[in-house]
C-alpha cells in the first residue's frame, strides 16, 4: 500500500512537472511575442518620428533615444493643447466683446431712431 501511495505521489509530481513545463513554454512564447511587439512598436515610433533615420542602413537607435523622442513629442503635444486652450479662451473673450458691441450698436440705433 505504501508503494502504491508512493507511485501515485510520483505520478502526481510528474503531472505537476509537466504542467510547470507547459506553463514555462507558454511564458517563454509570450515573452518572445512581447519582445517582437516592442521591436515593432519601436520601429513604428522611429518611422513616425524620424523617417530618415529609420531608413538609413547601419543606423543604430537606442531605446533611450526612442524614449526621448516620444517624450519630446508628448511635450510638444502638451504645448499645442495649452496653446489651443489659450486661443479658445481668447476667441471666447473676443466673441463676448463682439456681442457687447453689437448690443451697444443696437441700443445706439434705437436711441438714434427715437431722436429722429
């Protein structure tokens, strides 16, 4: 009976080891796909940020350079959004002033008409 229990325990451990091996292979495959996706993303960023550099043979671009370029683009985007917000506020202010002037012109026209 002890021998059977030992054989069953060994069989369970063998199954666990097989499952762990399967999981390890899956994780390695996932990691490989993640590396490929990262490299693809890096290439896309390089083509978008610097088409000339991306096409030059022998040009090695580091991940740090890619990160800096993405950071630069992000900062430029932030500045554009801030500028857009300022322009929107300026436009709103001008529209408000224009409305006030139009109302004043109407009041003036009405007063002038009454005087006539």
